[in-house]
């Protein structure tokens, strides 16, 4: 069954306090080279064939991401 | 006057909202998330809580509950709707109100008595309050940080649609200290603080919250 991956990220201008908190923990672990962290969501959908990418984009747009604060990328895995 | 209070799976404050309606002189009507029928109510409260466990995003799944189909349709026709906390999040996810509620900027759950300034007294839910009055009601949220694009914020301010603003310290990082807003018609109001928890001196920090519910009843009767 084809798999579709949707990644949702906060828009760059939206504050990401969770990413900031993760970044704050990194120097304690010795990872000084990391200068920024943004946290997002990763969805894996199993979809019946044939895959209608346009329809799935609609799904991502109305449910998986909130277009007011987030943006998404969608890809169909080979 | 019949005021519906919707119970979603995970709603917490539905009973308190019903109680506030009753104390204000209205008849609370329990509405169920899975039922499209609004049972002839004259207004609807979407209460606080954690509908659907806040999964995906707060309010994101509740927005597609059968009851919301009717609420969204009737809100467009002028039905008064008040969204408190999780209810505000649901109103934003439903696009009945602009913007979004995100994780508190400091990441902490904030639970305290909060001073608010009332800035719009022409909505269905605030017509009985005094403009520029300061009221104290509890605030309790982990994802109450209101955000919106700058042009949306300017429009909200320009049209006087900021209903209440945090007055003595911003509990969650909301832009421009916004605690609650309304739609263009003023029938849909959403706010993060909880007026339904400030309706009796025994259990609340004040009775300032009662004004939201009496406003509705007075405005509709007159």
C-alpha cells in the first residue's frame, strides 16, 4: 500500500518555545555546534491506490496543518 | 432563554458553564458533540477542557464534530457563541475567529487569578460590562498564546475587536496582550480566561465573570 508522508512545521515567524527549550538543553549535553532547533510533526499515511495527491493535500491543509501558523510538505513514497 | 453548552470528549468546564448560565437567569441546555441538533437554543457556549486530549492541535479535531457543523452554520446567521479556553481554540480552528492559540511562550501551564481590561462592550457577551473596566477571572492554560499575522492584528485593533486584554502581566505570551476577541458581528466571542469560574464568591476570586452571561440574557431580552 502506498505511503504518504506529511511534515508540518511552524511558520518561521511563529515562536517555537519547544524548539527553544530543546536548544537550551544541548550545551549541557556538549552539543555546542547546534545553533537553532525547530520542532515539527511528521505524519505517515497508508493510502489505497491510485494516490490522488491533490486530495491528500486538501486533507493536510484542513486537518493536519493549521495554515494560520503552520506549513506542510507532502510526498508520496515510492 | 435557552443557552446550550457543548460537551466534547475531554471537556472539563461544561458543568461550570451550565451553572454560570443558571446563576445569570438562563436555562442551560446540555449539547452533545456527536449530535448536530442544537435543541432550539438561543446561544451556545463552547467550554474549556481538553477536547480529544488536545491531540494534533488544541481544538483541531473538535472542530469537525457533528455539533460544530450546526454551530458554524448558525454562528454565520448571528447565533451568539462564546468560546472559553478550549472553546476559543475550537473557534479559531473553525475559522469563526482569526488567529490561533499556541504553546505558552514560557512553556509552563499557567493557573492564576488574572486581571483583564474590557475593551469592547458591544458584543453579545459583553454588552452589560463597563468599557475599560478591569475585571478579575481565573486563567488556566498551557496553550493560550494568541498569535495572528500583523495585518490581521491591525484589523482586529482597528475594528475594536479585541474584547479583553491582559492587564497586569501577560500569562502566556499572547501578542499585544490579547486575551479575547470577537468576529465582525460581535456575536462570536472567544477568550482564554474563564468567566464561568468567577460567578460566585465561594468558589471564584470575584463575580466579574457573571457579566458575560447576564449580558447575553439582557441583550437578547431587550
